[in-house]
C-alpha cells in the first residue's frame, strides 16, 4: 500500500494532469516542488551508494 502510493506520487504523468476547478494553484505548485525534491534526494542517494561501493 505504501509503495503504491509513493509510486503514484512520484509518477511524472500525474504531475501534468489537468487540475480540477477550484483547486488552489499554490497547493499544486507545492506538491510539484515536493516531488522534485524527493526525486533529487533519491538520485543523490543512488550516486552516493555507487561512489561508496565503486
């Protein structure tokens, strides 16, 4: 359940879906920024692990 929600949240296609009417644009932008920071964090962890084991 947790992994399914996380993968949906990090899915790039859900980032560009059309917004529902009445949804706050600031909230949408905040969620987009959160997705970007999570992806950058995961990429940095992978780079650090590769450097550590190489």
